[in-house]
C-alpha cells in the first residue's frame, strides 16, 4: 500500500505542477527544496518525508493536513497520506468541498 500511495501522491504533485506551468526547478525554489527532492516525490520514491511532501504541496497551493497522533510506523504515516489522496484529487478536479 505504501508504494501505491507514494506513486499516487507523486502523480498528483506532477499534475498540479504542470497545471501551474512550473518546471521542477521553479517548484523547488518555491518550496525551498532541491530539484532532486521534487523528482523523488513525482517519481513515487518511498523515502521522502511527510514534511517534504507538505512543503511541496504547500508551494502548489494545496494544504496537506495530516493528523499523526501516537504513530511510530512510517507505513502508517503513508497510509494517512494515502487517505488524503482522494480529497486532493477532488480538489484538482474541482469537486465541491465538504462543509466544514
């Protein structure tokens, strides 16, 4: 599941970047991360941190809210992010947001 989540997150990041007509270099400057880190996310590498994912999505204008609680297992963290993939996809596709 973790590999699938990383791949989906990467695809969404790449799609958002392209929709904003940004290169990986431009996005790296906006997110204050290296181009290599952007590439790792977009290619679905499993060794990227939640903090890095949050910075990149923040630079793309998407807030990633992750409630971690007392979890000590990176696979469970990625499972939480995976749970947000559908919400992020709805934002990209312009689906109405749930009332808060």
